[in-house]
């Protein structure tokens, strides 16, 4: 039987594979998309999943490539 953490990581990696299939390869973009998906209530949010979302948020808060994109003008 898989642990809750393994299920959550598998879900995240499945989401990442789907993104890669659509031509999205940037980790920050994939992570922020997954965070939005969970935050929008499309997925049930367990305590372990909240920890993953917190880790993603912490990463995005200091990732210079992601931060730069936040301030670029929209095309």
C-alpha cells in the first residue's frame, strides 16, 4: 500500500508529465500551475498536500526566473 506522500508526489509528477506533453518544461511554471490547481479547489487538500504546496510557494518566492516573469509586461 502506498503512503499518502507517495500518492501526492505521483499526482504532482503526473501533472508535470501532462505539462511536458503540452510543451511546458520550466519547473517553476509547472509547480505554480499545480499550486493553482490545488488552491482553486480542484483537488482535495490533505495536510501532506498542504506541506507540498508550502514548499512550492517557498521555492517560487525565491526563484529568480519566476520572480522576473511576474514583472514582465504581458504580450
